């Protein structure tokens, strides 16, 4: 963003969107700044008119992003990727279903428990 002089009533900086204006105002004023304080700051520094309601919505969304910056990987996805030879095939799943149909779910669980140890 190109800085512009404050002289001649020009804004300090040119913005790409209003969310960025709120983000910068919060960075300057602190996260406890009220929507009214943010509104005045944005008008003075960026010459952008925003209602306090819009500012409040942006502030809320930005604070939620700070709390949850991204999804954390599950333990399974953190493990090594499954190769084609290790993948469970459709044939394997059909065989399990046939065993369940033939012997019942509780018996299949017993068998799996036996095999897993």
C-alpha cells in the first residue's frame, strides 16, 4: 500500500478493503478499542466511512480468527501416508461384510479382537 501524505486532507494510506482498515485500527488502538474509537481512527487515517455495527462484525470475525488460526491435523493424518499396497481394498471390505452377515457383529468383533493381539 502506498503511503500518502496527510496534507491536503488526503488519507494516510490507500486500503484494499474495510476489513483491512479494521485490522490496522485494532493493531494501532489495541484489541479493547470500542467500535466508535475504531470508526474515528478509520475516518481520520483512511477517509473511509463505516458504521459501528459493521466495525463490530469485522472485529468479531478478526478475533475469532486469532483464536482459531487453522485446523489442527488429526493424529491419523499426521502419520505416514498410506501406500497403494497398504490400502484396504473394496474386496477386503466385502469380505468383512460377508463375515459379519454370516457370523454376526459380536462374533466379528471377537475375531478382530483376537487377530489384533
